[in-house]
C-alpha cells in the first residue's frame, strides 16, 4: 500500500551501490524505500560467508577510500570499531612465475576491510538506512505502466512485488538488461556496453606446518595476464581472521581460464589450481585441508554503460547505478555511484 505523500522507491540489489543509495536517502521522509535482494546476504560481490569456522570473502577482498565522499562515509559516518587495515604489499608475478615488487604508489594506499568480513560494511549501511530489505527475492521484471506512470516489479515466481514511483537498478548490467525487457530498448542498449568477465574463485585451507607463504607480501597479482591464476592472497593478513596453524590462500582465476572451465566440476578444478599454486610457490605438494569455491558469472566490468543514454530514463523514475556505470569493479566506485544516484533521486 502506498503511504499518502510518500514516493515509493524500489532498489533492486543490496550490493555496495544499492545500500549506499539507501543509506544516503535515510533522512528523506518523503521517500519510502524497499530493497529487493536475490540472495540471503548483503553486499553482493563483496560478500562474506562463514566456512570452516572462518569468515571468508570470496569476492572483493578489500576496498580503498581514495574518493573523499567514500572516505567520509567509511571513516566518519559509519562505525570504525571493526575496520582494519590489511598489511603487506600486493606484489606481481608473470606467466613464468617470476615475482617482483608491485606498484609502489598503489602499495602506499591503505587497503581496508572489516574484522568479521568485508560485508560488515553492508550490515552497517543497511542498519543505518533502516529501510525494508526483502531477502531471497529475485526480481524478474521491471515494467513501466503508462496508465499509472509507475513501475511494476514482478519476481521470478511471477509474484507481484508492487508498484513504485521510481526504481533503482544496482546489479551487473547483463542482469539488469533482463529485467527491463524489450520496452526499454534504449536502457538495454546503454547497459549492453557494460560487458563483464567471469571468474572462478577458490579459497584453500592449508596446514601451516606443511607449507609456507613465500614472502611478506599480502597478495600477488599476475601482471601480464598470461598466467591461469590472476590473483593470490594470504587471508591470514586480515588480523584475527585465521588461526596460526592454518594458511588460507585465495586464488582468483584469469577470466579466459574461468570462462573455458565455467561448467567444470569445482572439486576437479580445485586440484588443478592447488597444483598451480604449489608450482608457483615451490611447494612439494598441494594438499589442502579444506576448500571453498565461488563462481562469479559477472565478476568485473570490462566496459562502461552509456551513462548519457541511461540519464534519459531518469525522467520516468528509472535509475541505474553500480560498477556498470563506472566500467571498473571497485567497491569504492560502486559506493560512490550509489551516493550520487541518491542525490538525483532526492532532487526528483
Ligand atoms: C572475484 C572478485 C574480486 C573483487 N575484488 C575486489 C577488490 O579486491 N576490491 C574492490 O574494491 N572490488 C573488488 N571487486 C569488485 C566489487 O566487488 C564490485 O565492483 C562491487 O561489489 C560492485 O557493487 P554493485 O553494487 O555495483 O554490484 P554487486 O556487488 O554485484 O551487487 C548487486 C546485488 O544485486 C543482487 N541481485 C542481482 N540480480 C538480482 C535480481 N534479479 N533481483 C534482486 N537482487 C539481485 C545481487 O545478489 C547483489 O547483492 C571484486 C569482485 C569480484 C567478483
């Protein structure tokens, strides 16, 4: 039911951008917000989950606060009790496994996360926003109703999720295209320019008595993009997350390798990936104690949506934010798009 005098806003996606927008609109008394989130957790590709007695971040590992408004949000507006720095550099490796020091400018910037997982950020934003969040609801259709000049949302079970004066789509562009349907051809075309790569992510628990992380760096990134592994990090660098007897290594795979192997069984691939790590680090064996896997169909954008075309739809209350409007997959950028779009929604 629409409350008198209130504009109803639906936010589709409780990732960094969606929650930042909800947070920024927390004091807008004339806007009633409902967030729809397909999963049971918060922060999307910056999710955290409990596995093997630990808190693991299978997507975004850390964020930077190099944008002033994001820095203010993280350091001044939200609680910093749980905020921690990740110590150690991100070094580089090449296709032959040769390692070298990483970019000194980037390594000079602080890498932030939260003690109990990066999605603490999502929990804090949602709590402060105070809006309704409908978990486990996957929206399938967002349709403009000319008669009522409003948007009707329907979920994948064909359940009517209500009529809204405005809708904010904050999910990877290929998924957003599916929602708007053929009637919004311009929006779909604008979004189609934001292409995404796919990525497998493996987290291994090794016995720290058997293998050793080969340096004091926090992570390694494959600079020439010719290795099958794109990123390796030592999750023990996140203070108080991992007990001393365990070495937790996260491997994010190269997009090409991920795409070719996207439908392959995870356990089989994990054996291959563990062997690659062992070879890179000069370990005799690659016996891991436990494993956690995540397959990201849409991990990072490789292109940027046409923002000018998207703006045209805003006059009818259809907004888009998130990393597809930036063209770069970063938590901070996604947060910024959420803060920015909230201002435009408020000014409507
Ligand atoms: C493997 C990996 C590593 C990364 N590493 C880093 C890093 O180290 N540092 C960094 O800053 N960034 C990193 N990123 C990028 C960062 O996670 C993203 O840029 C950021 O999460 C984008 O936020 P968003 O709000 O745009 O979208 P998302 O985080 O994708 O949020 C979208 C939300 O929409 C929900 N959703 C999707 N479809 C529907 C639907 N139909 N109905 C309802 N809900 C729906 C999703 O479940 C999700 O919660 C990484 C990403 C990946 C995948």
